[in-house]
């Protein structure tokens, strides 16, 4: 049976993210080299800059998610968010000390915080839970395809203009502007009204369509006036808790580029490894998202966490040659978990709380990753380059073990064709 076409709004969002990631990835892999080589900042500053930037994202994701549920609008947050991201690229070119890099990164992350929750909520508005993995997988595929183009452009510019980091930052503003122009073609998605007249009511059949939803997912907590998180089901909080354990392991990808250089690779070689990572990520995100709709999200996520642990232990013990297979395997981990993780959260939320729930998810993940990134940077400076990767691999294995305990298999039933499923333990 042929799968239905994705809604036009999701396709448009895919292209907007494509151009945005072309711009972002022309800058992102160059930033750690720019900070540590051109500006002479220590590695802990890199961890702090990236971590604080992600903290700004986290706060804004939470606030924008709650606010876009209150207003019922998604598109204004998306438009302003992509606009701020595009404007931050030329600002980076003006940096002559690391605090200015932080200001530019903060502006970029402020935009990301404004847009991400509203964008994910718009995707959730456009499809039901049974197509969540496919929709988010498509978006991650487009996003990461743009990243590949952006990194390749960065590589070419570094080869043609060695050391001209500021010029690269200026040129990155062009695809960012193209993304902003495309946001003016977005429209709000009409949401189904509830029987009591409220927008965004969640049909029971929509929630039940996901292979990972347990019976208690539909039982929401009692509503409490004035609390935006009230009404979110217990399964949402349990899922979020498990994802947070892994988030501590998941420090900034900038450390992978620095580790590649630490092992003896040149600027161009280190960024080429990053291209391999993005290529595998882009190729795997959509098909693995589709598979998660059919075979269960937790199977994909736990497999990805175990793969992450192996990659991080590999980076801890690697020589320069191992980088060329570690980066592609890391891309497969991202394909297994990134879009699938968002779909997993989407499965657990009532329709009228999509923006709020996505905001809490992104905010919590961001603050936990801040702690992980700063800790990783300190370990690098105090103990050595291997230490943050040993910590990351160990934390990932702990997350996988906890997930296997809390998410048992249910017995097969005739209704699901005899397939076993993995659900949150009540």
C-alpha cells in the first residue's frame, strides 16, 4: 500500500530548514577552529559558549512553545526565528574576541529557540501520530542535506581562502536570507476542533495509532489552572526522563571536530569527516523514521544509544585513521534517534498541548546538554582529550540500560498481528 503524500506545509518547512542548515553548517564546523586557533580560546570556553548558546535555545523553546499554544499561531515564531539566525552570521564576522562569538551564537540560538518548538508543533498539527516518524524523518533528511551542502561549501572556501574565517561567515548569510524569504510562503495549519469547541482536541484513535503508546498514555494528569504543564500524561514525563539521561551524554559535536584535529587531521580533513557524518545522517533519517512508525520508536532509540556509546568509546581510543569510520557510524546514530526521538515525544501528548509539550522537551534537553557540554570541556582541559568521550559513552550505556528496564515488551496480541511492542512501564 502506497504511503500518502506529506502535507505541503511539511515540504515547505523541509526546504526552509535545508537553506538554513546550508548557512549554519558553513559556520558551525569553522567556529571551534576560529575560537581555538584564530582567537586563542581554551577548549573549556568552546564548551561554555556552545553550552550557554544551547541554554538560550532551551529557555526560548519552552517559552515559545507555551506561548504559541496560547496564541494558536506557529508561523510568526518560525519567521522571526529563521530571521534572527540569518542575521547572526555577519555578526560572527565582527568577532575579535571570544565574547563576541558568544553574542553571535546567542543570537543564532535565540532564533533557533523561537522557531524550533513552533516548527515541530506545526509538523504535529499537519499529521497524526501514525505518520509522525515519517514526517519528522523527512524534515531531518532535508535539514541534514542542507548541512552536507553547507559543510562542503565551508570546505571549498577554506581551501580557496585559508584562514579567512570571517569572509566565510559573511557568505553564510546568503542561504540564510533565502530561508527567511521562504517562510513568507508558510501558512497556519487548520486544527480539528474538539467536541467542546476547544482547538486541537486529540482524537483517541490518533494517539492509539502509535506502536509505542501504552494504555496510561491517554490518562492525563488532573488540570491545574495557571500551570502550562498540567494535563500532560504520565507517559510523556517518563519518556522525557529517559531522554534526559541520554542528553547528558550528548555533548556538543564541536568536540568531535576538535578530537579529529587533536589526532592529527588538518582543518579540511576534520571538516570532511564531519561531512561524512552528515551524509550518513541525511541518508538514514527518513527511512529510519518510516521504520519507526511500523516497528516501534523505542527499538530504534535504544539501538542508537548503544551505537553512540560505541562511537564515543571509539573516539576515546582512536588513532587518526579510525576517524573515517567513526564519523559515518555517528551519522547512523543520529538517523536512528533524532527525528525518531521527537516523534516519540509527539506520540505522548494531547493535541491541545503540542506546543507546550514540545517546548518543555526541548528546554529540558537543552539544559541537560549544557551541563554535559561544560563537563566535557572541563574534562578535556583538566584530564585530557579522551576523558569526555569515556564519560559520554558510559552515560549513553546507562541510558540504554534504564530504557530496557522501564520499557518492557508487551505480550503479542491477535489485534497487532502477533508483533511484540515496547511501551512505558506504568
